[in-house]
């Protein structure tokens, strides 16, 4: 039974006053999640975005939900349309929405209803430099992040870019929920090591769900 799977999950790890690491939280829905993401990517393909400074990002990116996060020479922002297709972003798979709402509630954020899910695919060597997530309207809303595929080392920094980050190992199925006083902490991902995941092969996928608008 699914309920038994939840019973066997390791205890949540507290990362900060507003943040928890729910190890294995997404495992019970891994197939439904991956199917849902595959459907999204068939309509809104992964693509390489450039930073406002003109640097190509090492991750490949797409989105689903009412709003999608984009980056180009004009800046970072949310958009109702996929610039690649000119179409609205594909809807957020119901299983993903439900997982995010449940994980947020478990972390103390009741009634989280995300309107944006950013999909980042990391091939071996891809990384994410230290950054803050600050393109959303309301920093009182938490962020839920789901890791799938190859493991990665997450850098969990502080309020200043220069604060030395903690290293948090993230595995397939792990979920991070963060908000409150941690909402604007710097964070990033070390270069992903090559490997082979039974379901995803040689990639890591990270889903970040936000209430952006
Ligand atoms: C990643 N995650 O795990 C990158 N941002 O690949 C993020 O940048 C992130 O996990 C905000 C909140 C949670 C996250
Ligand atoms: Fe981020």
C-alpha cells in the first residue's frame, strides 16, 4: 500500500527555520511524475536558455503551469507563454500539483497552490551557480523542489552570497520545501557526476514549484 511506503520514509531533516528535506517523499509517485513530465516536455521541449549577461546556462529548461520561468538577454522573468512555441505552457500534471501541496503542508505551509513549475535537466557536468529565487511576487510563499534521476550535491547557503554553503546530498525522490525566513537564501548545485539511474539514465531532473504570480 502507498500508506505503508510513507510509513517507511526517513524522518524529515530540518535545514533551517522555514525549510525541510523530505527524503524519498516523491518515490511513491515516481512513475506518475515521470510520465507527467514526459507529456509536458513533448509540448514544451527542453531548451538551453541564456542568462541576461549572455552566458548559456548549463541546464536545459522547460516549464508547466500557468506561468513559466524564462531567461534571455532581457532578464529573468515569468511568462504566460512559451517563447519557443508561442503557446501557453502545458498544464501542471495533477500528480505534481498534489505532491507539492502535500509536501508544503507537511512542512507547515498550508494551502500552497503553485502556478509555476520550472523543469531543469542536468546532464553530467551541468551545475547551478549560487543564486536567490526572487522573480516571484510574494516571498511569503514557499518553494517545493523535487529531485529525480542522478544524485546531486545541493549548496545551501545563507543570506549573503559570501556565506559558506552547507552541502546537502539530494537523491532521486527527495523533496525540499523552503520558505519563511529561509526564502531568499543563496543556493546552487555542484556539477552533476555521470552515472546511470534505472529510470532516467544519465540525467538529473529538478522540478521547482512556486506560486509565482
Ligand atoms: C536544483 N534548485 O535543485 C536547483 N530553488 O537543481 C533550485 O534552484 C531551487 O531546489 C529554489 C528552491 C528550491 C530549489
Ligand atoms: Fe533556485
